[in-house]
C-alpha cells in the first residue's frame, strides 16, 4: 500500500510522463542545435524520476515500518477549507459577470460569514459593514488613486 | 559610491518617496506583529498598491515592509509570548520570560535596538558587497549563470523541508511550470495544451501569490471552528518605559555577540530561500553555545533577544545582496520584489546597479532609512499593535484574498491571471498537505526560464557540454551544488537516525 507521499509521487510522475510524451511531437529548428523540446524533456524526465523515487521511498518505508494511526486530537477542518475554496471559486466566476464591486462585496461577506458565522443581528451588521468597507476602500484606492482598472460586470455593467 | 548613496538618501527624503517608505514600514511592523500573517503575506498585500507608483516608490515601500516586518514580530513575541512571524520565534524564548519578570519595556526595546543594530550591520554588507559581487558576476558567461542557478536551486531543495527528495521534486515542479508556453529562445509554442493563454507562459507573480497566500490562509482556516483560541488578553496598564541609552549600552557591551549573530543573519540571507526563520534560530543557538552562562538562556537573558533580533534584521541585508547582484531572490519576500521590478521592465542581476544606479542606491537608502522609521513606529504604536493582534482572522482573510485577487488581476488586466492564482492556490495548499516545501518550487518558477536560456546559449556558443565542468567558476559552482545535495542528504539521514519516530507533516514555507 502507498501512503500520501507515494500517491503524490505517482501522480507527479504520471503527469510528467504525459507532458514528456507531448514534447516528442515538437519540431526542432535548424538554427538552434537543441530544439524547443530538449529542455522540457530534461525537466520532465527529472520530475518523473523524482516522483517515482518518492513513491518508491514511501513504499519501502511502509514495508519497513508500517505507520501508526494518527493520534487523536483536533482534526483539520477540511470541510471549511473546501467551502472557503468554493467561495473563492465563485468569486472568480462572479468578477467578470457581476463586476468587482458587487462580487467583492458578496465575497467578503460570504467568506467572513463562513469563517465566523454570525448569530445575532449585530454580528450580521458587522459582516455587512466589513464587506462594504473593504469593497469601497479597494475600489477607491485602486481605481481612483492607483489607476488600476478593476473588472466591470458583463451582466451588471457596473 | 558614497556620492551616489548620499544622492539616494537625499532623494529618498522627498515626500514622494518618504511617504511610501514610512507607510510600508508601518504596514510591515503591523503585519509582522500579527501572528499568522508573515512578511511574505504582508508584501503580497502591498504589491498591488505599488503598481501605480514609480519603481523606486514601490521598491521603497517594499523595503520598508521587509525591514518593518522583520522587526514587528518581536513586539508580540516579547509582550505576549506569541511570535508575530517565524523570524521572531527565538525572541520569545527570552523576551517573554523577561517581560513576565516585570521588564516588558526592556525586553521589547532590547529587541528593537538589536534589530536596528543588526539591520545596520546588514546594511553595511549590502552597500559594500553588492557592487563587487555584481562586478564579479559580470565575468559570468551562460555556463556560469546556468551553474549558479542550479546551485541556488539545489541548495534550497536541500536546506528546506524534512526530505531532500521532496525538496528536489518541489524545485523540479517549479521548472515544469516554466516549460509550459513558448520556448524563450525562438518563441516556438510548446505544451500549450490548446489553451491560448498558455502561449505567453505562466506569469510567476500570480503563481507566487497563489501558492503562498492560499497555503497560509487555508492552513489557518483548517484550524478554525474546531479549536478557537481565546483572544489574548492585553494588559493596557503595561509600562514600556525604558532608558534607551541603557538598553543600547546593554547591546553594545556585547560587540562580539552582535557582530557574530549579525554575520550569521547576513550569510543566511545571502543563501537563497532560507530566510529569517532559520537565521534567528541559528543565531540563538550560537549565542547559547558561545555564552559563559548557557543555563540562563530561556529565562529572560538579554543575549537571547539580541542574538535573535540582530540576526533576523541583518538577514534582510543579505537577501537584498543576492537579488541585486545575481538576480536570485534570497527568499519569498525578495521574489515579490523581483516581480515588482519585472512589472516595471527592470531586469535584476549583475547589470542592475550600473544600468539603474538611481534605483539601486535608492534601495540602499530606503533600507537605511527604514530602520529609524521602524524604531519610531514601534515607539509610537507598540501598545496599539497589541490591540491589533486581536483582529479576528475571519475578517482579515477575505480582505487579504481580495487584495491578492486585485494584485493578480492588475498584472495583465485579465481574469486569466486570477484563474492562475486560484489554480496555484489549490496546488500550493496541496503541496503543503503533501509535505512538499514551497520555497524550491517558487525558486524553480523564477529561475526556470533563465536556466533554459543560459543552457541553450551555452550550447549555441560551443556545443561541448564539458565546458560546464571545465570552466573554473562554472565547475566550482556545479561542484558546490553536488556538495550541497550530498551535505543535505547526510544531514537528513543524521536527523532521521536521531528521531526515527518523527514523521510529522510540517508545513514548510
């Protein structure tokens, strides 16, 4: 059986080999003695070898001494991490459609509420004020003072 | 040189430059004092604000963040026992016990003035060593540059993390990122996977921001909700009054300790991607070993605070030398600075000082001026900073992610860089969970194109591959990289033999 390291090593090796295979179709150039595929093949070959070495070392280590189960304690809250990534993903989708101002307000409020769920009206007000303050401050500083053109929404034109 | 430095100092005194420098230092000190917000994170937050500034204004702000952040961690380390940044971990060992013994002002100001002295010594090295090192690097051909970059990558891969194999794999993955897109010599498309955006290659700043910001934020998020730590009680009656002359004399009475630990900081700064977190621990360890009273360490001895803080600020000077003379980032913070230079069309490396003397000496001047500003900021705001540390992360993280997004978006005014941010954010978090260190990956992303360009140039000049070994400097650099991998292998084996049971999944930045 392979552990975390072994699986990561195999995944890296597989991806590297696929890319390596894609470099085989690259055409060389008579002006340059080594074509555009030479260096990628070198790097991808090395990466695949290192990935396989990691998988092999994990397999050998597990054969020598099977790992003890993790000690009980406070387990990482992966569900919250997944939800936070989900909220950020939604933000990247909302930016070009709703525009920076609407998307940022919704994102800051949603992530803040997710990480520290408000229960009372006052806490909800704090969430809204934070989202509003962050959005307005970012908009004013970047658009007006630093001349960074922030995304406008396709749907909202705002 | 002194004339240029003087001009740099006078130029920096103009409000146009002094304001971003002072603001950067303030933000750095606050970011450094906030536990869980590293200097890297702080500089990533500041990055988008520099896009609209001229290069020297932006770099002055970033230098301020770097200097301020390196010292800011000591405030919470000494007064609350919580290191604000990894580079102030060793400061807590003696700083907090001293504060608990009823001398919080002495503990904090020993750290502040040691940071100042160490930083200034690092500054001397920065000013006097950068020019000669850059001149030396001008002798380099593509063989030497190729070997130098390989040495940097192999050193980082060997020195960070708990597994040499993972360090090397991380560096190789960074190189893989740079082979996607057009090849840097002829611009021939390769490995674009049919994605139009990839034809221009993957810009490294969104990769860096994504990897570091998400790895750190999500690492904190996974601990939220389960074990809420009670907000640290802040004693508002805490007296930080102290005789500054007395504290300074206490530091200057230990010249050997100050010089030695600053030297350690500078050397670690010069080595790529090791950073202040290693510098303060190694300096503390050295101070303890060289002390006549090692048993006093950990009980509130001033030597411990002086060693840790002088080393982590001297480290900043060393890191800046590497980026300015060779174009190799000493750590993630200088990697962001390198990105800021690139955005303004400035190439860092051996020609940097001769081609951009105003900016180069402006950075020296900003570095020197940031230290007194840092002292002033802490003098005026230490008590206020203790209240800031109670800012909930649930409020901080969304704002930081918005700034990261703006930073990525503003690079090309396109959503594609924001998607790169997200993809590499996921990747960075995954790497941390797999125990793969991030520093070699980032260095691989930054140096990948340069490695390829120099390799191809070398082969185009002379197809004999033995030149990499037979040219003296190139051969020495390659030998050093083999030696560094061998040394790392030996060290990892020794550590594993000593602690066979240790198999933790430490996140290594």
